[in-house]
C-alpha cells in the first residue's frame, strides 16, 4: 500500500521517478502481490502534470520529463501486480492517466471529486496512448466526446460511463479498495498476469514502437510560444489564487 | 447553419457535390466554427442514397457517384468544424451515415423518425468504412447485430444504444442542437481539432488506403443483374406509391 | 436444429470433430439457413474443454485437440448459417466460446446457469482469439476484468454486460430462440452473410495468420509439469465428486 505527497500531488519529475522506482521494487519483492494507489493530500488524488516542469525550461528538460511520464504509465499499465486505485479526491488529467492504468478504480462519493481527461480545456491535447487507454476503458464514442470536450465526470457519471468501477462513501474508499483487492488476489498470479498482458500488450506496444517520436512531438508542442504563454498565464492565476 | 432540399433529401450526385463544396467553403471561412446539419423536408432528415443514380446507368457514373459519397463522408468525418446533426425526420442508410460523421446527434422524439443502417433489407451491404464508423459509435456487438438485421431504431432505442446523444421534443430539436453547439464552441478550436483528428484519423485512413478498391467493389456489386433487378423493382414500387 | 450428448457435453476430440462435420454438412445443404445450438444434457450447455484430452497424453495429441478446437470456432464464428445459442444450462469456458461464436444468445433464467470464461480460476488462460471474440461482444474493459477474474455471470448480469442478448424462462428458451431465428431469416441471406463476414473477418484472420504458433503455444503450456499436475488434481476431485 502506498501514499504520495506534495501539495496537490502534481506529478513533478521527482515524484514520477520516485513512483517508478517504488513500483519496480514492489514488483521485484515477491512478498507483494498487489498495491493500492491512494493520496494523502486532502481532496486531491493527483492534480496531474506539474506545469512548472513544462514552462520556461529547455527542450532537454521537457524530453526527460515526458519520458518519465511515459515510463510511469508503461510500468503501471503493464504491472504484474494487482493495482487498485482508491481515488479519494479530484482526479483530472495526469491523475486520471494513472487511475486508468490500474486494474480497478474506486472513487469517493463526493461531487467535488471529478475525474477525466480535461486537457483540451487548457488548450493542450492528450497523447495517443492515453487516448488508447481511455478508449479501452469507456469505449470509442464516449472517449471521443469526453476528450474533445475535456469532460470531468462527477462520481455518478464516472460510474455510469465506466470510468470508475465503484463509487464508495468517502470514509470507505480504502476499505472498499481492500475488499476488491482480495477478490483479485484470489486468482492464481501467473494466469492473471498472462491474461492482463494479453489484454494490454497491443496498446502498450503502440507507445513502445513510437516512444521517441511521441517525446519529440511533446517537446515541439510545449516549446511553441502560444503554449508557453498560455501555461504561464495559467500558472500565474494559480499562484495568485494561493497568495 | 444549413438546410437541404429535394423531396426526401435523397443523396443525388448533385446534392453530394453541393454539400462537399459548401462544407469546404465553410471550413475555409474563419468566421464559421460550427455547423448544424438539419433538413427542411418535413418528416425526413435524408432518405439516403439516390437509387436513380444506381440504376440503369453506366459503370463510370456509378464510380463517380460512389466517389462523391466517399468524399462527403471523409469531409464530414474529419471536418475541423463542430458538426451537430439536428435530426428532424427519418434517418435511414445514407442519412444515418451523415449523422454518424457528425460530432453530436440530436433526434426528434417522434417514433416515426427511425435511424439506422438498413442496407441488408434492400439486399445490399454497407461499405466497410460505414461499418467502422458504426462500430466506433455503438460498439462492435451492437453494430454487428444492427447491420445484419438492418435495424432502424426509434428514438428511445437509438438513445439507449448510443446511436444518438440526445432525444428532444420535435419543436426543440434545433434549439437543443444550438445549446449543444455552444458547449463544443467553448473549447479552444485548436486543441479540439487535434483531438478529433487523433480519434478519427485511423478510421478515415482505412478508407483512404483502399479508396479505389472500394469504388471498384461498389461498381461491380451494383452492376450485377440481380442487384439491378431488385433496385428496379423497388424504384417501381416507390413510383407507384407516389402516383 | 441440433442437440449434443455426453454427460456434461465436455468438448472431447470426438465431439469437436463431429460438430465440425455436422456444421459443414448443414452449410452445404441449401435447405438449411439457420441452426439453433442447444444441449440435451440437463443443467449444462457445455462444461467446456475435456480435461482428459489435455492430461497425460503426448504433444501430438494436444496439438490435434487444439487444432480441432480452433476449427470448431472458425467454423461457427464465420458460419454462413444463422446460429442461435439456446443456452439451457451452465456455460463456462469452452461452452462460452461456442456461444460467443453464434449470432444470438438466449440464456435460461436460472441463477445456477452461469456463463463466462473462467480459465484463470484453473490457472490457465484463454487463447487470444477467444479474448478477441469476448472484447467484440462485451467491450474491452468488461472483457479485461471478466477474463482476469475468471467471472461467471448469472443470467441478469450476463444480460447487463451484453454477454447474452436475452434471458428467457427455462421452459421457453427454445421457443424464444426460434422466434429470434425467424427475425434473422427474414433478412436476405446474401446481404446478411456478406455483412457478417465483414464484421468478423478481421478477428478470424488474426487466428488464421498465427494458427500454428497458437497450437505450439497451447502444447508447450499444457506440457508444463505444473499445469499437468494441477489438471490432474482437478480431475481427481471431479472423479471423487462423482464416486
């Protein structure tokens, strides 16, 4: 079981790297068969990508950052462990990407905790592999609409569209995730792992085949003046709100 | 916003060409960001392909006709504009193909206004790219059944299977489409267009890769004696009904 | 219309071969346009693969057995006949594979008659082509979860997830299947067959392209000591239960 830290769990390069290393350790430690992903920040599962990593830095930094994001997704999506997301707070963008990579998603029943890929609202777009995972989870039509409109689903709607598997009262998210974990651990590991890999390999391979191109694509997009400007405006707003 | 004409809006070669040109103009005119497609023929959104274009003509004509149909679909399916279908009448076959290419579908709540791909009922089959769009919209299993049985869905069923996104009282179809358009136009164009393209490119590319073969396939199918005969019988019936 | 025999309709090599030959005959006899598949064993549609064919034999036998299973699936999945499954009993594993290959599934409304691909519970995994058919029928996410957990769905859940198309009282399964057959036979055969092929060809082709590799994969998996041991333990239990 794991918890994560910063103010709103934004996915800094450091946090991404830390998560990858932790997952790797748990996978290699045969005493662990499953992990519950949850947040120790009140009201936020993860706010997603860390905009300060994407703003006012050099291309090499953007490339390193994006590679770390790909790495985390590949690790979680193909993990041999059972991963259950206990989503105890808002779960937009990168937070949703991590949740989508788990085997099962439990969302706290609080209408303020919305989940979804809202990239278009910020003028940016989700990468194709996140789109693929979205389509796999909620189907092509729902993904097409949700991605274009940048929809964030409140719990009841998230459940209906299939973006989460269960909604639980806020104080029972973790216990619900634990009961669910027990169901998954009742299955022989080897057969479950091979089956998971069979289901997910084609989607992961699409990214693996064009990983560098995807990094280049991200870097050149992020380096555009218009994108840098709109990210700066957005960051400024966030800072003022805090201040 | 646009309306179309003939008796039942059957997709004549002339109408197809006109629609493609109009769409092209609107795409190039930067003052337009979205288009609502609707019908000014009472009780019919579009009756679909114009059988008189498919009957008693020469192969070159059939080829030109099918190419125009492909072109309209490619233009609408990949349009950079937001396309909302305000379906204010029956919407079988080719009418449904156009609706499927839009971003959002509102259907008038009248049980006589059914929507679907009913090609098999006439002894013909939908092309593979229409099948692909159908699968993308309602899923593989529902498409498999609906296509084989030539199902035409009344409003409530069309909504349930996901073939339309909303059902509205007949006199509110247009206003509903307009409100929906406002939601789509609230999204930054550039991010929305890139996202739409990411969702639809693979499906459109499948047609682009085998466009000529698809035309040849249509022409040789249509030229068969048995098909020509059954279309003539069907046309004769339609003429008698009018007379 | 057909019925099948053994104690629990387990798919012995003999039964598989017999089914393939029967289907072939019916396809070639132009007086038959549709077939209803049902069981004459009380309470079991089919218990699935015959474990005695997979245990304590030589690799050549396993290869022959698996080839016969592939053959039955290809025959049924691509059959030009309308196939309706009248599922009048439990329908796990291989039984479910056959049902998935039909055009329509009616399940008897008895909570003991569960249907699904429960391979992981036995420590084995479903082949990729069965996974593909599962995804086509219930969608990627539902298939991912059901396959990993080896879920067996009772009638109401099977209907909800889309694994069966209708649930009928136990004594009306056959009559329901017959009414449904009438709907399918109302469609011109040629157009329906071409449409069915268009929907299913890509999935069947994936198996055809790697048929030998799939056999090799099955044989080497089954020959493992650990798998042989667990199958023997399981068979022993079944024998004691009977004894």
